């Protein structure tokens, strides 16, 4: 079963992430009190899996993810896939491309993270998220063509 291992917010750009035991997801914005939250953007919340972090020997929160997951293969998620994380509902939007800031963690990390830095999501429904909450795949609502 997939679960939330860690929750982080950015209190200011370019500063270390702050770990929380719980956070409120705000519909179409991101995580409450996170400096990266923006209305209407597909880049509201970054999910990163602990398995990849462990393989690369990188501490949770270092790559600026908001939610560190365990047991969820992020690379297998498709754009539009919906996830129930705690009480909140998310929609997977795009893969997160590593930036030059990754080189500040360790030289070569930007390249090592190519195609592996996690998935960006937007918040569809608000709700509380706590460490240890389950993460479930939700069937997308069919649209009429």
C-alpha cells in the first residue's frame, strides 16, 4: 500500500524545506503556507518517492518535494491520473525536470535525476494530509467527447 512518508513546505524560495506532520491542501493552489503554491498552475505539489531518494542516497526534502511517498511508482503515473492523498484529491500533471539547484546538493545529481525527480500535481479537492496517510489511485472521471 502506498503511503505518505514525509510532508514538506517551502517557507521561502531557495531555503531548506520545513517538515510538517500534517498540512492542508488548498484546491487549485497547493499546500497551505508553501511559498511555491500558485493558483491555476500545474506545478502545485511535487511528489517524490523514497525508493529513488534512497537509491541516490539523497535525504527526503532535499530535492524540494512536498510529499515523499513510499510504495507508489511515480514513473508509472499518467497525466490526468487522480490520487487520493489523505483527505485531498490530486491530479497528476507533468514530470518534474531537475534544475541546476540539484547540483548544490551533489555534483552530478541533476543528471542522475533526469526522468526520476517525481511528478507534479495540482490540487482538485482540499483536505488534510498527514504523515502515514494512504495514497490511492482514483479512476479519472470520463469526459464526453
